[in-house]
C-alpha cells in the first residue's frame, strides 16, 4: 500500500505540551490541492476552526498545507484569533504559499493562552524537514490522550487509473462529533473539483465521524479535512464517484472505529446497529442514545448482557417505535425477543462479551426500513481516572 | 415535625431481592384521597406505570394505597401486566378498597419475570402491620443502589390551619427523569381537588425532578405520586395555592437533591445555575447538557476547575448564545469571564472544590432573563464499579 503521491509531512516538539513528545506537525501538498472541511457544531468554536472556515471560503476550496498542534486547543483564549493567524502566516512564509491556503488546527486543553512563538520559531525547521515518509510520525504527533496512532489507507482503481487515499485521525475524549470529529486529515492524489470534494466529505463524514461517540461531548475544535491534489493524474468524474466514495467512506469509518476503540479508558470497540425504524435518521438517533448511555457502556465493560438497559436507552431516543416488536442482539445472540427476555445461553454469551469487539443490534419488526450503524466503546474506571486529573 | 395525618405505612421482605433486605411496601391513606401522578416519558414503560395511569384515570384521581416493590422493575416481562394487576388486586382485597384505588410501582432490574406469589403471599401480613410511624422504614424498603433513605417533610400554615407534607424517594442510577423520576411518593393531609393536585404536581415536578440527572438515562419505571387525603380538615383553595406550592416545590427539590447527592458512586452534590438565556427552557437545556457531560462530572470529581469543559458543554446544548459575553463561576469564584480565563486563585479554588457540595453558575450577559437550576453529582470510579456488575 503506497501513500498518495505529492504530499510531504513533518513533525517536531515545539514545547507546547509539558511532556517532551512531538506536538507540532505539517501536512503539505506539493502542488495546489482542492480541499473540503467539516467542523464542529458546538456554539463555542476555537479560533483555528474559524480561520479554517474563512480560509477555505477565501481560497475557494484550495489548500496547500495543514498546520496542526496538539497540547493546546487555542480555544477560549484572549489571543486565539491572532495566534491562529500569526502561526498560519509563519507557515505560509516558510512554505512560500498563500496564507489562505494554510489550514490551522489545534487540539488540547481549552482556555489556556497559546504562545505563538513556540510555533513560529519551530516552523522554518519543520518546513525544511518535510518528507514523503513522515506520514506515520505526524499521526503520532497529533495524539493527545490517544494510546496509539490512527491511520488508514486505500487504493482505488477507477477507469483511468489508480488513486490513493490516506487518512489519519486522533481521539480520544470529548468525542461525539457532529459533522466532524476532533481532528482528521485525509489526503488523496485523485483530482476532484472543490464542490465535488465538499459533497463527498459531507457524505463520508455523515456515515463515519458523525456515527461515533466516546463520551457524548462534542469538542470545540472538531475538524475533518480532505485534500485532493491530483498528483496521480487521475480525475474522479461523476461516473467514478461511486467507486471512490466506497473507498472514502470505508476509510473514514476505519478511522472513526479506531477512535472508538481507543476511547479514553476503553477496552472494547462497540458497534451498534439499528434496523427497522421509519427513517435512517431515526435509526441513528436510537443508536446514538444507546451509544451514549453510561449504563449500557458500563454493562458492556463488565460483560453483562443487560439488554434491559439497551431497550431502556432505545426508549429514550425520542423516536416512536413499538417495544413489543423489538429484538435485541448482543454478539449475534438474540437476548431480547419482542421486548421480552429471549432464551439464550448466558454463560456462553458472557464469554463472548469478554472479546475486544462487541456488537449490539436492535431490530424493530414492521414496515420500517431505516437503518444506521454507530460506534462507541465501553465505559471503564480508566475514563474517570484520565478525566479526573487531565489538567491539574 | 409531624407526619401528615391519616396515613399508615408498612414494609417487609418478600423475597424479591436476593439479599434479605425489605423489598415490599404499602402506603395507605385511612380515608379516600385525591391523587396525581407523573410518569416516565420513555417509550418503554413498565407494566405498573401503565396500570397506575389507567387506575388514576378510572378512579378520577382518587386513591387509597400505593404498592411498591424494589428488586424487580416488572418491565419487559412476559407476565408484566398480569403481575401488576394480580398484586394490586391482592392489595385491594387485603385493604378492602377498590382495585382502581391501588397504585402499583416497581423498581429494580428490567427483563426478569416477577413472581406475583411473593407479593400476594406477603400482602395480608403487610396490611395488618400498617402503622402511622412506618414512614421511615418504608423509605428504606424502596431503596435499590441507594446508600441512604431520602425523605423530606414540611408544615405549611395557611389561612385556615396547618397542613403537613411528607415525601420519600429513591435513586440512584438510570436517573434523568423527564416528567418524574424513578420513584417518589408525597403525602399531604391537606384537602385539594384532583385537578388542582394534578397541576400542582406537574409544576412541582418541573422544578425539581425534571431538573435532576445522575447519568442521563431516563428509567422505564419513573413514577412520582402525590396524595392529598384532607385529614387535616384544611382545604387548600386558590388563595392558599402559592403558600402550599412553595412548600411542595421546596420539598420536591430536597428529594431531588438527595437523589443527586446519593447518585451511584457520587461524592459530591453539584448544583448548576444558568442565567441570561432567552427563556427558562433554554437555560434548562444548557444546565442539563452541563449536568450530563461526563467530562464536566469527572473534572468536578477530581476537583479540577476545568471551566473549558463547562463552556464546551454549554456550547453543545443546541441553544444560541454568545460565548464572548459568558461568565462561568465555580463555588462562587469567577473562573471564566467573557469566554476567557478569569483571574482567580487556583489552589484556593481547588480546595473549595473538595467540598461535598459544588456550585456551577453560567451567566450570559445581555437581554435574556431565562434562568434554571439543575442538580447532578460528580462521576467517579464508583459509578463504573456499581454498573459494571449490577446484574450478573
């Protein structure tokens, strides 16, 4: 599997985090790329999110570079806008590209002033160390409480040739993206027009990042960016859209799943599937409510086939459905049939629930054809320990 | 403080729980009482909730007895409706009252068949042991994971004399009541018409139980019942409504606060106050979102004045407000001013956050006059431990 052509990557430690662990990164396209972004729907938005939006608008969806820092969200800070602009300008200068084609993103603590000098001083060195094989190193530099980097790659053979896609993302708390998650960067060497790219990203995010929750909190900094630089020489036209989208959605789902799997304190990746609602939106609402139920998530953590909590959470989703025609499955075993306890081998199921991947399926029998899939993780003491002492 | 006149109470161990701890209780009015109830808004509703509603409708808001069992929610069970009816009938027979004037309520595990014989066999003995001073004993019998009973009493002097109110309630997980909470029983010896009583209970619940969340999960069994038997000989008329409501709201808020304080694993009672939204409903939505944020609740558990998480949660409430004119206070200390870090003494504040009651206040400066108060608790390892192994 090769990375998309025409991108280079660099990362270094700029002193933003207290611990000496890389915290600054660049992703750069050698040539001009189209770019689309989806961002947090939180009313409180970090300065880099605002500048990203403005730059994408000003450039008409063209970008050359993504500037990323971890360790500080540059949100709710007095100097936020200035810091985002100053550091983007420094990156533009070091890379010799227009400032509107630099997209700044930040993740970390909220409400602490970010010293721009740490970034501007590091940028010349960072720019000179860009390399085509820095992808994996950058995927580590953007981590906060993540325990491992999260990447995914794909190759798509479309009519005129092969294009490549590569993505990286980070978790792992304050995660319930609405339109996007914390940070995600996807690069392709396909040539795709900016409006096309926007619609593709929106669609892919809806089926991946927007179906993900670690703790039900939507961050102030969520940004998912997709760049297409055309370095493959292959254009994705209307006829190729389906093939390309399949790969893009799959890749984004892989990234989203990795975030759930590595949720703060998580031991298990939980996939929730809901079928039989009147619409896909209703299915997603039920799946989301189950995914955000602390009682469901702690039960799964304890390998307890407590389907009552699943049915109860479904009932809280604000969706009209009949519990009397509703089945619940865990690990493929029907634990609830028509709203009542089903016959199943409980010790065998508990054994299965000890696995690192757990599936929950809610099936409503009737005329409805709505369905949705959603990813989350179990809820453990680890989450409490991480978040009871994150900042102080 | 004396209990309301004209009520008797009894409790015993009927074998519904595995551990030998009282699990069956009766609250009986000596004479006919008006009665109002508010119930869960979950789509999945337990059989006793359905029968309670039906009985109140059939009797026109008249009741003589409340039958309560802990240890089994009688929800999502094959025999649910039959068990609720059979046990209510047995209570009616033992008490010699019409069956529509018996209100059954259950709390405990979902999806496990409840053996009605355990209850019907115990009822004659229970009925013969009714006593005016069994109030406190019943408040213990209805507990599930509660660590202590939750009661509150009041005396109200209105024009024509004194009336008494007494309430008991239970927590302490699956708690985010919508219209009512898990179980709450409030008795008064005032005489109040059934329609009046309904409107009073709705109003009181809105300001108390509906402003409470332990874990964001609304139970299938939430029931709050208010009985008024007139044994004081004092009627609450339109002119006395204000005085009586003040006492009733206060009493219900005390019960709600006790539930929050004793939330599963909780070490701290958290009161969230929001001011300055366009409406009270918007303020309540922001307060609720903060109260349900695991990140806010774990930070408070860790005595971390992490106001960024509070502001972020407020931004997720789906309410339009300007973070740039928003202040956040913790323990009365302004930690965020106009959306930015305020100057405050952090070590001193951390000390204050170690107390057993924590206040969070969000003030949006502008024209809005909406306000709301909400109660929750901190989020600790204890919650995970309790819920990772509740059933198995």
